[in-house]
C-alpha cells in the first residue's frame, strides 16, 4: 500500500483561470473597438449628406479626435498604477471598464466635436490601464505553465476588436454600432463584482486566508492542500523580505542591478516595437498595392489586415508556451526585417519607374502584419508581466507602459515629416534596421522567462547581461571589418569618376585592383602577428590591436584619396582582418559558458554581414566623406570600451593570476568569486594549465605529433579551404551578368542591398539554431543546400550558353538560397568549431595557423577564378563549385565531430578514438595530485 508521500502530485484545474483571463481581457476587446472606431466612422462624421452630424467635422478637428487617445493613455497609466498598487488589481480592471462604457454613452448622446473629444479622452485614459493592469492581473492569477498563453490573449482580443469594429462600421449604421458596443463594458462591470482579487495583492495586505482561498479556487484545489500552502508560503516569504527593506521608490529600483537591466531591456524592446513600421505598413498598404497593379476593394482591404493579425495572435497563443518568448520574439522581428526590406525595395523600384510582380507586395504586407501580431506586439507584454516581483510590478509596468504610449505618439507624430524629407522607401529601410536591432536584442540580451520564477529570471539578468554586453561590444570589430571590406564596392564610382570632386584624377583600373585585393594578402601576414600578440600579451590586448589599425584605416581615408594613401589604409584594414577571425572567436569562446558559446561565437557572421549592408546602404545614398565621418567613430569607441573589458580568464590562469581569473568569471556569470561554480571552473583551468606546464614547450611540431590535435588542425584547414573555394564570392561578382542573361533587371542599389540582406537572415538562423541543432547538422544541411543551388546555377548557365532561356525567378531563387546557406552554416559554423576544439594553451597557435591558411586559399581563389572561368567556361566553373561543396558535405558528414556542449577533453577523445584514454587518465592523475 502506498503512503501519501508516495502518491503523485495532485493535478489541479485551469478552467477558472481561463474564464477570468478571458473575462478580464474583454477590456482589450473594447480597446480594439474604440481604437478602430475612427476608421469606418470618418466618412460618416465628415459627410455633407450625413444625418448623424449637423455639419461635417473638419480635418483639423478629426485629427485631434483621432490622436488624443494615445496622449491621454500616457496620463492614464500613472493613475492606474496607483490604483492597482493601493486598492488592488481587480479595482484597477473595474476602473478600466467604467471610462470605456462612458466613452460609448457620450458618443450616443452627442456628435459635437467637444463631446467626441471627451469620449476619446475617456477611451485614452482607459487604454493606459489596458496594457498596464490587465497583463499584471492575469499574470498574478495564472500558474507558471500557462501564464504566457493567458497573457497572450491580450493581442487576440485587441485584434478581434479591430475586426469587429471594421466589419460593423462597413455594414451597419452609426448608432447601431454604438448600441452593440456599449453593452460590452457594462456587462463586464457587472461580472467584475464577482471575480477574485489577485492572491499576490492579498498577501501584500496580509489577508493570507483570502489569498489561499483564491489560489484554491483558481487551481481547482482545497485551501489546505499542500500545493496551495506552498504557493502562499512562497508569496509570504517574498513579501516579508520586501517589507524589511526601505520604501521602494523608482530610485531604489534603478539602483538594483537586475531590476535596472530588466527595465532598460524592456524599454529597448518597446522602442523597437514602436518603430517597427507596422503603422506605416497599414498607412501605405493601399498605395503600394495600387502602384503594383493589385486592386482590392476598400472594405476587403480594411477587414483583411485585422484578419491576418487575428491569425498571428492565434499562433502566438498556441506557440508562446511551446517555443518560448525569446524564440517567438526574435523570429517575429526576423520575419519583419525580411518583409520590410522587401517592401522598401519594392518602393525603390517603383520610385525609379520599374515594376514588380503583384503577389510580392501582398506577400510582404501579410508577412509583416502577421509577424507583428504573432510576436512583436504581444510578447514584450508577456515578458514584462513575468520579469518583476509583485511588490514592484505595478510601478515598473506603469513606467514601461507610459513609455510605450509616449514612444508610439512620437512615432505617429514624426513619421509623415521624416518620410516626406527622406522618402518612404528610406523610412522602410530604417524600419528594417530597427527590427534587426530587435532581433539582436531578443536573441542575445533578453532572458527566456518561460516557466521560470521571478527569482530565476532575476538571477539570469544578473548573470548573463555582463557576459553578453562585453561580447557584443567585441564583435563590433567584425562589424567594422564588414564595413571596410564592403567600402570598395560603392566607392568605385566615386574614386574612378572623371567628374568626382573627391579625387584630383580618376584612379586607374590597375591601381584600383591593387587597392581592392591588398586586404586578403595583408590578412595572411596579420594572422601570425595577432597569434603571437594574443598568446604573449593577452586576448584583450589582441582585440585592442585590431581596433587600432581599423581606426587608422578610416582616418587615412579622411586625410587623403591618393593611391599610396588608400593602399596604406587598406593595408591597415587587411592586417586588422587577420586578427578578426583569429583573436575574436578565441576571446569570445574563453569568456562564454558552454551552453551559449555557439550562439555568441556565431555573432561574428551576423556583425560581418551587418557591416556589408550598412556600407552598401550608406554608399548608395550618402556622400564620400559623410560615410567616413560616420564609421570612423566605431573603432575609436571600441578602443575606449575595451579599456574596461575583462581579460580572458583562461589567459589569466595561464599567467598565474588566479584571483583575477576568479573575479572575471564571477563578473561574467553574475556570481561571487567564492561561489562553488566559479571555484570549480577556475580549478578545472588550473588543473589543465598545470598539466600542460609539466610538458615540454609546445611547438607546432609538438602539435602535429599529437594525433587529435593534428587531426583537428587538418580538418579545420580542409574546411577552411572548401569554404574559401565554395563559389559564393563568384556569385557576388557575377550576379549582374547571371541575372541579366536570365531577363531579370534589378537596380544596382537593390542588387547591392539584397545579397547582404539574405546573408543577415542566414546569420540570424545560425544564432537561433547553432545551439539547438548542433554544429554538424547545420554544416551538413547548408552544404547540401549549396550543392543543389550551384548545380541549378551551373545548369542555367549551360542552357543560356547553348542559346536557351530559363524562367527569371529560377536564378534569383538559386542565388538567394546559395547565399543564405553560405551565411547560415558554411562560413559561420567552422569558426564556432575552431574556437571550441583546442585547449587554451595551444588555441592561439592553432587558430592562427588555420586562419592564415584560410586567407591564403581565399586569395588564391580570387586570383585564379577569372582565368579558369575564361578557359573552361563559367558553367563548368560552377559545376566545379558544386563538386567542392559536395566534398564539404561528405567531410562534415563523416569526419567533423559534434562539439556542441562538449568540453575540449571530450572533443579530443572523439578525434582520437581510444588513443586519448591513457593521456586522459594521466591528466586526471596529475590534476588529483595538484588538488591534494
């Protein structure tokens, strides 16, 4: 017979939580209806033949009626924050429904401008509480495993409100709409009398029995059940702790490191959300579609956007507890980046008199609106509700929602004049950049809050942000590398133009070829310099030594445009490039913990591709010296930041500075130097260091005599050679001729921006998947995709060589797929593996050797491509590239080990088979002697 203690945990019910969450979220349904009311009613209120108004409302008056709602929401937030903190969350929700009802009643009584303004003021004040009180109340009623799902109902109800109002406004008369809508808040007020107060607020008041009864009601348990008692005890402990502290003000919140970081992080996400471009998409949808030859009736168009948003909201509800907040938000921002780049490019093509297929803008608009509703709009509020203790939740959410309404008002106010000044397509490119920032923040900085307690989230905030912020800053050297590599493309027309005011005389083709090709040559020479420097003086010094020549490169270009001056500048850029792929992956690996090192090292590719697209965009629209003045500050700021950045703990252990190493790890992990995890990590490094110091000096000959090291080096050199000769540089070089011969005409600006845009998308996929799929599957899959793409391109070239033709979309698809796969795995994952594969005592030597080999092969590939292509034909060369990628596929499938989450010792064992077991035992014995 089983004892009670042996019984499985008691399963509760979630029915009551669902009922109350749906009921409370009807405030968002009413908000959606009140926000959407202005659109269908404009034609009624401004019509000269309307029976609703005595005289048509002027444009100026209607603008005030439309825009006063977000302004009043800013003022409404502090009122609801105070109410919720002083009188309870339930009273706060009730105080939302009351002005919502008053809004509809006033509209029924009068249609005068003052009356409608007062009604919209009521709606605006209530809107301030909708996004502040409702998510807070729902979060505090919900259990951890469904709280994200229930908070996500906000977005669904809001979009349902839009759809209902647009549908009623299109087919029903003015007063019928109001009579239907007015009952929603009135019924809600009646039902709110019976719903319970938040258990967290009851504990805060000391009403523990009432709190236990509420938890029992919500979970389907009894008040004396073990689960209820445990939940109430947890709240009581937290409440007791906070009551021992001084009065919590905004100043004390900002002084608390995790709270401050959480607050600033959510504010940044909200800024990306407000400037993500969804308002502009809705505003310009008609214009874009009409210009593209797509004709949709106004009623269908009005209903289609909220319908798509409802589908997005439904997806959010289904996936938020499965995929997690981080993945949902970063994926939604990523989809929006691609959609907005597509829309901006469509506008640019139309601005230049071109045309695009009718389905393309429809697809881009639908994807952007869907992504906004699925992730960009709802997820920040889910995270916001989960991140803070209930004692400060009202204050913090009030501050964040006030900021959200204010920044939304700024965006609405500023969009039209900025768009008129810079052009709508430029604004959409800027919106794409904002969403790209959102991707990076969601992937790298935002903690995953799914299923975690507030204490766990606070610990993550304290631990990870220091680690992420340092490594993001270091990766700006790769952003600068991308800018310097791409600089040559947009500046060719400036420096070789006979009418240019930048140069005294145009630079010849021969001199320009030297200026363009000197970077990879100098990178080969730069690698051994940075290898020696990072091994002798430290990784941090190595990164500083990258930023210095990068800064010199831009400064020299500012001072002179002569051929010797530009050659000197590009030599500086080449030397720095040699260090970018040697020191930075090594430094990042040694600062990162195992579970995120792949993600952080893969930022190398994202920053490089960001550099490309930023330089192409600036080069297309800004003058020569403006570009240089913008970019010169990047390495200078990095140098200043690096003064405060920590040295690699592994290097500090290597030179015997154990206390400094422990302090660095504690800082990066958000722990104390005496914590068990920090001590274990330092002890492991010291044991490994002692073992290596007991060996003779490690030379390159010693490395090649060691079987796993030798195998690892040859494997990485082989991967580097395959990557360098995989053919993607040829695609970039010959994209115009490939597309032109296929009948596809794309403007130079659009062509320049499209390739790095898809490479950025590939880099984002790498960051999302490298620590989920693993290194080996990602490489195998991307090489397989690249093989298929190059076989397709080669066949297209063969058909064209024989006088045939192919559909215009086919080469575009093949090129996009190849470049996406190249950025996703082929070029990014080998760097991750290289950083993980070797002990820190030999890492600098090996990484230097592999990187120098890769740069040498790259230079030979660039040098040899044109004569080989001329001799054999371009199609034969691309079949050759497909063969190289096929070799890469088999090398990765058969020879490359999976390094995800494994220690260096485990990777060495995989490389050597059983030969390393003896040396592993020796290392363990020597480590045990050291510890004893």
